[in-house]
C-alpha cells in the first residue's frame, strides 16, 4: 500500500471506530460539573470526594454509578462513570484514559 492510499484510508477508519463512553458531567447539589473545572471549584460545589488516588477522585452518589474525575495540573481533564471493579482495586489504571 502506498502512502497516499494510507493517508486517505486513515480518516475513514477513525470515523467508524467506536468511542469509549465517558460521562460528560457530574451533578452535585444542582451544579453541573464538567471537564475544565478546578479542584477547588469542584470541592466547593460537591464537597470532598468519596476517595482520592492522586489525581483521580471518586464521587459516589446514591442510586447511580460512581463517577471518576481525573485531574491534570489542577483542572478536571476527564469525568466518567465507572463500574465498581474499576475503583475497588487499588491497581486500577485510572489515569489511562484517552
């Protein structure tokens, strides 16, 4: 396959690949929290997380899946729902998100 063919095929392949399902936001006390919020603003809105593992904070809300917030340089980079086995294990790779 030549380079021109590969360069035309790559966008097509990327457009049909399934994307991982990440929560876009977290709701706390009527506040919608999304990526880009600072650690302090999240603490002000939602209080202390259920648990912290470095840059990864878990919030557990009654009746819903736990939510993982991953920070980078003090700003929320990713917010997603997690299954219980994802956060119960201390070796879970929380930081390995796209």
